C-alpha cells in the first residue's frame, strides 16, 4: 500500500492530500530515508512522521486491507515515540 494512503487510512494524517504534501516536503521517512508518496509500505517498516507539531516514530504491524474504523486504527501500528517539535 502507498505510504500516503496508509497514513490516511490509519488516521495519522487528516487527508491523503495532506499525507502526500508531507511526503513532498520531506516530513515523512520510511526506514530511515525520505519517502515519496508512492513508496510501498510493508509490515515491519519503520515510519517517522513530522506533522501537526509532533514527531511520531512508529512500526507497521500489519498493512490494512480496505477501510479501517477509527477505533481500530491503532491496531495496525506500534508507536515507538512521540516528541514535540521545536
């Protein structure tokens, strides 16, 4: 699954276009490298996201298939750290 779609489906970005713009502005890292919006994400990948004033580091446990209910979003990733930017 594309990283911009994943960030949107897991409620880590409010919209897919915000996730895409974050990738374009080098605010998203996939396994230690800047991620383009089209990069594919697999289970076990590490993502760092600098968005909404926080830096989130998380590991993808499972890639969702189809839509995800808001209450189930956190089941698909493990949050390693969340720090305030600035």
